[in-house]
């Protein structure tokens, strides 16, 4: 059985299929009409499928090798072209690894600075907000705090989760909308997802399609929170919710964002307008069954994507094959196998050789004989 391994060809397959799928999903996602067909949860699952595929560029035990054509062989020849005595693909891998290390170290330092800043930030617990959040279903596991260093509501924490609010007076309705939005981020572990996607972007630092997917994934998570909050609201209440989002957007334009945090409104004005259109659109699909079905289908597609890998086909020039009087060319015209009792006999060019059953299977699988 084939062992799990990472090869040049498995990486090439991963990059090709993941990038192609991301482009397709991004093309349809930028059209709000897609959300008339499937839920926003399904869209997020589509992106996560691409992320998982990129994170695991390997050959699995059931992966089959498929011979590529002449064009694929020419592409592979570029990677094997030697500069001096070093193959070109080794130079690319070295640059890739160096860039990934720099990008990941940079993000790690940003994350450490954000944690240090949050620890030093003066915070006071908002008991009224915490009590309201309990009534909304948090069970008391999420803390609510106020700080004069925060310009706009946001949530932080992967294990120890909390919601941060600015030192500003909110009405009960406004506070309810804000807490529901931020708690939805925490309930879906959006912060952890953002961190993992950022790490993946650090590894594939050279792939602009992945960065575009990261941006739209963040937008999709914001839309999911918006729809979760407004799903049972009347039109007038939806308008109130959108006014809270708009106010938070104005307050956050000049604010410094924290690495590994999710805010109420942290994107550009174009993204905010899309969120408004989605919330106002009554045709948006939100059924859970669609998300469950999409998850099952995507899991099967993920498994199937590892079912084959394309390998280039190379044939040695006949002029370079060294032969002697004891060397014979085997092909389908002059070679066959006869089984006598429990013995396999290979016939080729007036020569008979006894071979094992394992050798017979190998010859058949590799196409030496038919």
C-alpha cells in the first residue's frame, strides 16, 4: 500500500485545484444572488474546503497515479531544469520556505503585541452586559468588559472569550444587537478560524487568490452574524440594527485593529454596503439543512480530490538504451505469461523464465504486459 507522502506533484495538484476552486467560489460569491440558492454557512464551508485542501498537500494510500500529456510534461520540465547543479524547483522551494518563515514570524510578533496590549489595557467588567448576554444564551461563559482604549465593539479570545465595549452609553436595544453579533462570532469560533487562515496565508504568501479568499471569508463571517441577529427581526428592527452597524463603522475607521479579534464593523465601505443589501434581502437562504447537505457533499469531494495525482510520462530515447546479447525488449507482441499448475512462466523472444505471483501482479499493474 502506498504511504502518505508529500511530493512535488502533490503540491502542484493542491495549488492548481485549490486556486481554481477559490476562483470559482469567489466569482459566484461576489454575486448576492448566490445566497438565494445556498446559505452563507454553505459559502463558508466552500472556503474551508479550499483551506483544508491547501493545508494537506499530500498523497494518501488510495491515491492513483495518472499519466499527464505532453503539455504537463513540459511544465514539469521547467521545475526540473538545472541552474548550475541545482534543480529549479529546489530554488523555488527555498524561496517559498524563506518567505513563509518571514511571514509567519511577522504575524506571530503582531499577535504577541496584540496580546500584550490587551493585557495592559484597563478593563472594567460590564455586569449589565454580562447579565444580558446570559439571557441571550451564553451561559455565562463569555465576559463583557468596557475600556476607553476601544473605539468600536469587538470580541477576543480563543479559549478565554470576552467582548470588549467602548466607554459609551448604549440603549438596551443597541446593546442587545451588539452582544448578539459579537457572541455569534464567538459561538462559531470565528477568531480561531481567522488565525488559522492567517497562518495559511503566511505559508502560501505568494498566492494572491488565497488573500482574496481570506478577505471574502471575513466578510462572509460578518454576513453570517448579521443574518443570525436579524433573522427574526421585523423591518423596523432591521433598520435599527443597521444603524448600529453604521455607527460602529464610523467609530472604527480610525481605530487600530487587533490581530486575532473580530469587530462589529471593520471592513471597507463597499463591504458594509453589501452587508446592508444582504440584510435587506428577504430571499436570502438560511436553512440549516442546506448547510448540512453541503458539508456532506464537500467532505466527499475532499476525499475524491485525493483519489488521483497527475505524473509526467517520460520515455528514454532508444539510442540511449544499452543492451547486450542477454537483453530483450518486452512488449505486448512478443511477451506473455503462462500458468502451469502453481508456476508462472514468462515467455519473451524464445526465452522462458519462472517468475513469482507478485512479479506477475507488478508487470500487469505497470502495463509491461497485457
